[in-house]
C-alpha cells in the first residue's frame, strides 16, 4: 500500500462581515488556498447586500471559496422569509429566489446543511483534498432566520457525516468561542457533543461576535464513565492585538504546536494512539496557545460528488432519512461513551479505526467586533481574519492508495 502524502493547505477564515469588505477598508484579506465564510454575509439579506458581498468574495484570489449563510441572511431561508419577510422589508420586499440565484450562478461553494468534497487541482496550489460540512443554523434567539429549537438539535447535528475534515457552522459549540458580552454562553451543547464523535481538524463558526478567537480541544476518548468528555482545552492569544500582524494558526506537523488529528484506519494501530498521558499540549518553541489544565466534562442533553450531499431532508420534514443505518443500530447507552474498541461498551461508530482523530481546533472568525444593533459607522469595530495552516492529503496520492486497496480486496 502506497503512503498517502500530506501537504500544508492554507485557509483564510472570516464570518459575520455584515456588509463589511476588504474593499471598504474594514479588514485586509490575506493570501491563501481556501477562503471560508461562516455566515452573516449581510445585515438583513437584501439582494443588493448579497450581490455586493458575493462580488468581493468571487474576486478574491483563492482556488476555492466556501460559504454558508447566517441568521441575518434572511432571504436565503425561504420558509422564514415567506412568513416573516415583511417584518424586515415591508417597503421593499425582496425576491428570495433571485437572492438564491446569486449564489447558484457564482463560482462559490455554498453549503446549506450539506457536505462537499473539495479537490484543489491548481498547478501552483497544494493539490490537496478534503471534505467539509456547512450549515447556517443557530439556536433560536429573537426573530431571525435559520433558527432551531433545542428539541430539534439532535436530529439536526446527527446529520453531519463522521468522516468530514472541517465542520463549518454559523453557531459555535457550547463552551467554546461562544461567550457573549453578558458573559453567558450562547453555543449549542448538542453540536459540541457531535464534535466529540466527529473530531474534525477544524470547527469554524461565528455568530457570537464577542466569542471571536480560537480554542483547541483534546478529546478524552478513553473515559468509560463520562460521555463526550474533553481532556484539555488550549486557548489562543493574539500575539499582536490591534496590530497588523496576521492571526496565524500553524497546526501543521512542522509547526510549533501540531494538531493531533490523523485518520486511523488499521485496527492494529489503535494501541498506539493513546499518546496523551501527561495532560499537556505537545509543542516546539514559543506558542500562542495557553493551556487549561482542568479536565473538561459537561452536562449531557436530555435527548440524546463538488460532490454535495444534501442532508437537510429530516430537518425540513421532507422525504428521506439522512441518518446512516449504523447510527440507527447504535445502542443509545453507548453514544458518546469513551473506551477501547472493539469493546461493545463504547461508542463503536465514533471510535473504531478513528482513535487517531484526537484533537479539534475551534475558530470563531467573526470580523464584526461590535454587537447588533450597530449604531452608525463609528460604532463598528472589526477583527482580523484568521489564517489557518493544516496538513491535508494530496488527491493524487489518495487516489493511488485507494486504487491499490481496491485491487487487493
């Protein structure tokens, strides 16, 4: 079997721009391979707002651009806009279908609670591949689009495929990059639990402007007594707050603090994946990460090919069941349970062959630092985009590897 080759791939992450743009001078857009926008492109989702925002995104020099909507992009939620649109645009009703066509006719990968496989084939790029899931939803708070009730959270976030490399949501997970100006946590607990099961390299979000920042979670996969447990949380600190220096997170193998997240397919490798016994983050040299030594566990909820794969059928109540057959067969008592496969007392679907996926970096990439409602241009303050480097497999080596595996079976 040929070894899969990995290369550094640079992501530039923004969210909650609310009509701000590099052209307006609100922020500068660093260079990278992939541009990600985690929602709230506009203030109220008008056609003019969307066209202006999508124009600068399309012009940006990135091989791939991935976008989701947010609660302020109200015309992109057809059901919400049909019922409540006149509360916002009573004098100038918007054509929601025309707003959606702006995205459909663009070169942007727009994800509406679905996944996509992205392949970077540019000769001058990294020529890597990854799978991303994107969703515009956030917990209901006020009269805004893409809201969901707590009782719907499980069926919503259970639809994220376990094999995605990046989870892109408008809402943050609970307790991570979600503290509001009133010091309350605004994220979703069920999303946090889903991240324990998926353990993507990156979980990119926005929505809570004051929560802007980055945290890396080292998941506890071996505790048999506490579900969805976290072992350590590391907090990023800006080395140049208010300055012009890039907010760079180098999570590559050659960086100062590599992300411990490798796909483990061979069951014989499982015994070698528990390399975190000292309760510390591995790192080399100076690092912007500050460690929380407290073992983390949180309350459980009471309810518990671009290849784009729509998975919002269950949420909208239309035909189809996106939940895998394995998830249906999963014994509820073991869901979120740590342990050592093949023991039947742990979450087998989440752990078997996947113990190499140990760590996730959560990034709240909110550009708008001020909170809604904004009071004139003088009341608007802006953050810098995040620049994130991670190692991803090259699509050529991955294809060769898959072909050899197939021929040997």
